[in-house]
């Protein structure tokens, strides 16, 4: 084994040293409250605005359109609830998809409980929505479409520009949860007609617990956290200055290396996918092939293997990865994303997600390819499900 191999970068990433160094002075040296008017706080105010500029530049927005939040979940909650509450009592209709992160799905469910109507668009077997289906779902009272930029489990990238164009034509707000996409693939909120966009620092080597919501100038959404005048009074609370500084720096670095990193990670991703398909029988790739997939995402189902067990076996071999099955979070429900792309329960329970990062090397990929096939075959040998599966396969082929 060659040290720990971390392949769960969609769950979170380590903070870059350069990012940490940029944050450190704001803990003990320049710790003033940015709202204070004395000169000691000036550095903090400047740092906040520098970060706002860095985030804006990364997605082609204006600095005044960036609002700092406590992470991706908060940004998603604000976008949905803020758009709904701005209607001041008149309910209405929201369109989203069946494969969103729970930050969106549970916010939508909450609003449905308050009387808003929600349509959950289905997706095809690769996880993509059908634009015709979106067009057919619009109603007179549709006020918001929320479709994720890229899926956190299977890496599917949605046709965001086309969705933006359809929403613009109908004067409907378009929000995208871009938590897995920002810093990994190019985004231009103007060209893509995006009205609101959620992002989170810890997905691109920034610190945890800090994110941002882009709100296009002119978009009417309700303020989210009531209190002081921070973030123009729309998201009150003393700013997390070190975190915000880290967010800006991490995004600046990610954007500088986005071309080389996405090419490098795509190459490693494809090598891993090819290697698994060649060495493990009945391995099912979840999500799209090379096109339209996040550069860092690999997701497979292995019939006859429990996702949870596989994660523990890999852990023992020094590899950190994750499973789409939600067992690890205390529930036995299979992943809603894998069910939505048409997998049966057996395949959904045997899924493995490996997400690459800036630290992933060719040696790491080789080690996984050397290790994984033996783990899968050992688990399958012990599995009654696998025996049944093989028996049925034989019946079909005879
Ligand atoms: N949206 C997506 C697509 C995510 O993958 C995640 C985190 O995994 C979130 C939202 C939540 O972000 P945070 O952990 O910053 O609250």
C-alpha cells in the first residue's frame, strides 16, 4: 500500500496550503469586525471585497451580485425559499429534478408543505433531463426552475445554457446548484442565463462552512437571515472573514488551473473506468461516458456486492471512497439518484463512487485497479445474490 488514497473529493477536499496561508492572518492579526468603522477593521473590509471580486470573476458575475453564506446547503435554501417568499402570499409552481441534492429536495418538500406546487423532472439513464419535458412542465404560475449544474453522485452535467434560455424566454427564474461544478468546469452566468447559483468552498480546496449565492441584479428574492446590515442586510451575521478569504483564494487558484486539472483528471478518470470495465465482470458504469461527465467522477455498481461492505474493504486497503447507498447515513434507502436513472435496488445498493482531486496520481489509479477486482470477487463469492444472479444469467444465455 502506498499511503492513504483519498478518492472522495466530491464529499469534501483538503484546504490548499496557499489558501490556508491566506486565511491565517485573519484569525489573530487582522481580526477586527468588518462592520466597525475604525482603521483596524479596514483590512477586513478590503479582504471581504477582494474575495467577492474573486468569486464574481470566476463565474463572470458582478461583485455586487455575490452574497456570502454558510455553505452550499444554505445557498440552496435561500434560493428556493427566498424566491418563494418574495411572492408574498401568492403560492405558485417550482420545477426541479428528481436527482437534486437533499438541500434542494428537502427545501422543495418544505415549500410543498406550505402550499407551493413542485414538479420533479425525471432524467434519462445517464442522468440528464429532457428539455422537451422541461418545456412541457412550465405553467402560468411557474416562478422558479432549479436544476443542478452537475450531479454529485454520478457526475452528469446538465444542459445548463439551454435550460437558462428556456427560462429566460418565459421570464421564469433559473437557479442552479453548482456546488460540484464551480472550480471544476467553466461557468459563465451571463452567457448561460443563470439568475442564481450556489457554490461551496470546501468542494474546491477551500475551507468548510462557507459558500456563496450569486443573485443576478434585479432578481427579487426575500432576505434570508434577519439581523444586522451584513451582506446588504440580506444575510445578516458577522462575516466569517477567514473563511471568505479562503473561499476567494481557493476559487482563484482553481480557475487558474481549471484547464490543466480537468484534462489531467479526465484522463485518470477514463483510465480508471476502462480498467474497471476490463477487469471486473458485470461492472455497470453509472452516469454518462466521457462526454457530459464531471472530470473527477467515477461511479459503478457491482451486482452481488453491498456498497457499505465495499467501502469498508477499500478502507482497509487504504482507499477512501463512498457509496451511493445511504446506509452510511443511518438509512437503508438506496440512492434516489441511482433509482432515478433506472437502477434496480440490487444495483443501487452495490454502488461505488470514486471522485478524483488535485492530489490524485496515476499511481493511485493503478493501485485501485490492482486492489478492487480481488475485493469484488471475494465479496461476490460470499453473496447469495451473486449466485442467484449467475444462475439467472445462465438461464437467459442457454
Ligand atoms: N449541493 C450539492 C450538489 C452537493 O454536492 C453538496 C454537498 O455535498 C451540497 C449542495 C451541500 O453543500 P455544503 O456541504 O457546503 O452545505
